């Protein structure tokens, strides 16, 4: 076991992790963050996407013990659930029904968040390219891309006020 | 999911495709710290009160391999431990000694006399009425043969102007639901069994568990949370009986979650080889068709016999054909089991009949759309099986899909297979554009039964209890809509209870685009039952006939005199025992069918409804690299009444995306029975980059008189015809013929080089397989 300091969804945490434990396993089993889901185990499907210091990564490929001092964001960190408030990206995913079974949705929402942080107004091609690391077997891609464009517009158009809805 | 004291399972899997088990040594495994139980297949016959054989068609599948293994990846032993890691460590230490047997990997070879036998003897399961006629099998790998005999096919070929023969293949593929199969079972000391399972068939799993352990049905509880995708991969029982057995043997909750690699060894989409011999007249009319299909169902039949039957049924295509002969064989091989996959075999047969439709149209110089429209089955026409079509918008699907991609402008823009340069200064390009169209017509599974319960509370809220599994298709919303409509309540007043066999009543399956129609009817009937009870009570209170009453927004009132009313809270207090009481309604729906003649396959009513679809595409083919870009897709589906139009469009778009992935990328590759690509790193799925920006869903509505408010189903309709539409468009673009899936750049290049080669050797290209011009 090895102690690591992680900031998880904004809260500093000191956790003992097994040297071989994947970040995915620690987030699910030790932190109870079940929006982080394993889909393929080899970093191809994106269902285990989390934001590591703001960058989207596949948590199934990272050893938790090597992430000391870093910040991790999962879907649970978005919006203000205690007040029933959704993040604007979550809200547009709902409005556009940008999912069917929903298994891939947390990963997609985090990837969209990272995309819009990097490029607030991506072209459709840039969005498709950026989101190619997340798979949706139900095939809701057209709705996901529409939701991405809508999130971009909303975040640029009504900065602060919409986020605090 | 987690339960206190929960144990974890790792499975030891076969490394041999076909071998006798000489020994399974568990000594080293059992000494691993944390390992609580090691159960091997050879242990199973010694366990009292256990039937270790499962399967929906044949009881051919042992929970663990008992005497021999039949495919690489078949589970031989289960290691149960305190942690996933300990179970995995233990599993790696189980030593298996095999005595190799000859194996067979090709269904066409396995079907021949003298081929190595995958099973020496199998017994039928008799679990479903449509499979009740399956016999005990000995001495063959052919576990089912479907026959259709209509007219006199040989006379038809004699009368035809041309006879064309072509062979087509579809590879085995993976469902690849991003959520894998997962199970959590617990056994109470009194024997009651509870299992949470990722299943599309909770009622069937309950029966199977009851049979396996000789328990009454009410001692088995199957609960199903929302599924992370199913697509047919989570049908019937997979590892539920094994996990339940491990929970019984350890007295602890036991959980099994499959890895992605294990998914490839659990259930697959059937690979199929289809041979079509078709007699046509000069004007393009098909007069006779002979169909032979070999379905590779792998080592265990799973639902393969139903796939072979239901698709053999539809394999001649949605055309008026006087003489039809179909032999559809379901064949065991030493490969992982194949079962239901979205479309239930239709994508494989539609690939064949729609590719051949284009090949014939091109050979005869007829526009492919005209070729289809000249002989498409219309309302009232008799399908090849003798059943008249009812509520079928196939023609509208074809016409509207074609229109959406400007089919009419096709020949102008695509003459000589060159894309029209949009600007005169554009450089000469390797890119060739083409358009293609294809259609399919599926019959819903028959017979089947759905049951539902609806309860109404005094506060005008209601709950719907069904065993329909929500896996992203939107069934919860649809069922709530039906109840809301009948009860005159707003949608938000309706709750839908998730499947739980202690509470929700029987349903055959959540599959085959049947739930909206069947469960929709059951919910409608259950809500009607509630409504009748409420109206009868209100009629007494208001002293009118119940026929003059209406229900809306939580009130019952006299039609045309809204002031004469009683509110539901008042009515419940007066007539149903008080504020907290409930009115309970029940509905059961089983459509009727006419008997099917076992020799000819003919029946006056062999299905309840049809769902037709058509897909039209425009592609761009790079004739130097073979790359196919699908530029736009229009997919039309006749859904009956669109109960939830947005969800109908989503199903069409989603199925199209999945079909595109299957058409261009997907194939499970085998080498000596070993899956070469059991990982999403090697088995490619379409991403947002691959799906065309423009997918136009077209909802065609031909209401069905028997459907709830006219609805049919839509989950599979757009999955049939995309692959042949793409291949037909490739033929339009570069003049080559594809007969095998997937449509990889290598295949396209190979076809281009064959087409360019001197005419002497064109073997392998069905395009040129000898038409006999009389």
C-alpha cells in the first residue's frame, strides 16, 4: 500500500492505495464514484474518462499510486447535486437526449467539458475529432454532437449566470 | 453493486477448441489466500438437486464444461474468493489436462456427414412455444433446419429468362454493449434465491433458475437494473445459474463481472453463408428463388434455431415471388456460441437479397430503385410464407429514403462512375461518388406473451409494473405514455417499476422490437381494467351509465357535463376503502397465430406484424486506397403510430450508427478456434469520427389495427439495410461487386483489381457468376 494525496472533485483526500491499483478501481471502490465505469480496460472506449488536472484521461490505464498531488474530476463533481443543479453540459445532454442507455454518458460529458475548456467554440470537425476517444454503442453520436454545439453556445453566450442556474 | 460479505468469481477458460477433459487440478488454486471455493465442471454431476444443463432451444450448455470442452474460452472452473485479485490469482493456478479432439470451425463443413461431432446427443429445452417441436439430436451438427416450400421452384427457374447465382457471407461479430454482463446472486438459508442480472429476459431466467435448482418459481427472484446496452447480447440465461450455484454453495453473496475479453467468448452474432439462386424475367420480375443458409451457431445453440427459422422465413426478401424454396441450417461448430443480435439474423439475409437485387438490376440495366418498386410487397400481398401483409409501409420507406438523397439526380451526377467536380478548376481526384439503396422486411417473433399490472392511487398517481427491460430504447417512457393516455393522467403522474420477478409479471423477452406492441397492449389492457373499475364506481355515485363517463386530470365526469363530477380522492374514500387504497388492473396480451405446416412452412397467419425499413446512402470511394466514406444516410422505418416521435428517430439514428460500424469495421477473427481480436483495441467500433454528419431518420407511419394506439416497433428496423445500401453505392461508384462483410478498404481494393483484371479469372466475384441466358 502507498499513501497518495489526491484532490477529488475539489476535496483534498489522503488515500492508501495498492501499488497495482488502477485509478479507475480506487475511484469506484475506495471513493464510491460509480459514474466512472470500465468499458474495455485498454483505454479505447472512454467510459472510464475522468479529468486529471483538467485533461481527459482513461482511468483504466493509470496507476493510482502514481497520481500523487494531482486533481481528479468525475461526473459527481459537476453541478451542485445537493441543490438539484446540473452543470450546463449535463443540462444540454438532457435537453438533446444525447444518450440512450447512458453507460457512456459520464465519459462523454467530461470529454465535452475538457473540449470546451480548451476550445470554447470548436468546429464540428474539431468536436468529432476530440470526442473520437469516447464510444457510444447505442449510436447517439449525432445527438451528442448537437448537444456539444449547444453547450458551447450556452457557455459562451451566458457565462456565469447560466452556470449558476 | 455491493452486498455485505460479497465474494468474487474468476473463470478458468479452455485453451482448446475441442478436447476431452483428462484432469482439472485445483490443489494449488485452493491454497491461494482468500480463495473460498473452486468448482470445476467435472464436479457438477455430483451436486445433488442440480440440473447443470441450460439453454433456450436445447439443454446443451453445461454451467461449466463437464466432460469435454467445445470452444476456446469455454469456462471449465469457477474460483470464488474474497477479492477479484485473489480469484484471478487462483484461476491462473488451475491446471487443465486436455486430450485433443478433431475440431470444426466452418458451418458448411460441420453440416456434412462425417464431420467431427460437437455434441454426441442433445435434448430440447421446450422453453418457448415456437421451439417446442425441436427433437432430441444425435449424430449431427445441424441442430435445426428451417424449410419453406412455396410453388414449384424448379418450374420457376425453367420459366425464367435468366437465372443468377450468387454467394454472400457475413462474419461473426460482437454486441459490444459497453456495460459487460454482470451478476450478483445471494441465497437465503431457507433456499430463496435472489439475483441481480444484466438480462433482457428476467422471466426466462427465473424459470431457468427454478429448473436448475428444482425450486418453485416464487422462490427465485430476478431483478434487473437499467442495462448499459443489450442489443440481444443479454438474452436468455448466460452465467446466472452458475453464479446462483456459487452463492448457494458458499452461503455468501457472489458477484461476477465479465471482462471485455470474456465478452467475446460469451455470445456473438452469427456468421452466415448465404447462397441465392434467382430466376428473373427480362423486365426484372423475380419468379423463383432458392435460398440456402448456413448459420454458424458455435458450440452451444443458444437461440440459434430461432434465428435460423425466423430469418429463413424472411430470406427470400420483401418481393412478390411465386416460387420459393428455403433451407436454413443452424449448425454447431467449435467456436463461441452465437445468439440473438439486434435484427435477429435479418442483417445477414438482407445483405444477401439486397446485394443480389442490385447485381440483377445492374445486369439487366434496370434502375435499382425501380427494380425494387416494381415488385415490392404491398398491403394485402401474400408474403412467401402465405401470410398477407398488414400495415406495411415498405414502398413508402423506399420512396422516401431515395428522395432524401436525391436519388433522381443519381445518373446525371454519376455517369461513368466519376464524381461531378463541383468546380471546374478542381483537381482530378481518386474519389468516386455513388448512391445505393436497400430495404428489408422483418416479421415480429411469434407467438409471445406480455403481462402488466397497473395500480392507481387516490392522489391520481399510478404505477406500471412490467418485466420489460429498459436498456436505452425508452420503453419506460412509452409504457408510461400508454397508461397516462388510458387513465387521462399527465405523464409525470406515472411511475414505471423496474423488472423484479417477485413483483412484475411475466414477459417473454425484451427483444425483437416487440415490447411497444406486446407490452404496450398489456399495459393498455391493465390501465383499461383500472379505468373500468373507477368508472363503474363513479357511475354508481353519479347515477349514470359508466359508458357516459370520462376520466381526465384526476377527475371522473359525465361526458358533455363536466360539472357532474367526482374527484379520484373522493371516489377512493367512498368506494375503494379510503385515502391510501389502490385500484389494481391486470392485462395480458398474446396474439393469435394460425398453425404453420411443418413441411412447407406455410401459414395463413404466421406473424402478428411486420416492420419494413429502407436505407439510402451516398458514398465516396477512394479508388487508390479502397477507403469508403459514407457521406450521407437516409433511413426510413415504418413504426406504425409513432408513440414518441423523438425516440423513434433516435432508434433509427442509433441503429444506423451501429449498422455502419458493423458494415465497415466489425468482424471477430479466428485462428484455429482462438479469437484473434478479443479487445476493443483490435475489434474496431465506429466513433463520432466515422458516423456521417448527416443521418436523416424518416419515420413512416402506417398504423397497425392491433397495436396500442396503432404502434408497432422500431428498435431493429434501421439495422437491416445499411450494409447492402453502402455496398450497392460502392458498386455505383466504382463498378465493383462486394459479397463479403465488412466492407474494408482491402476488400474494396481487391474487388477493384479483380474488375480491372483481364476477364479470364474472375473467381470470387459474384458479379460475374454465370447468368444462363436462354
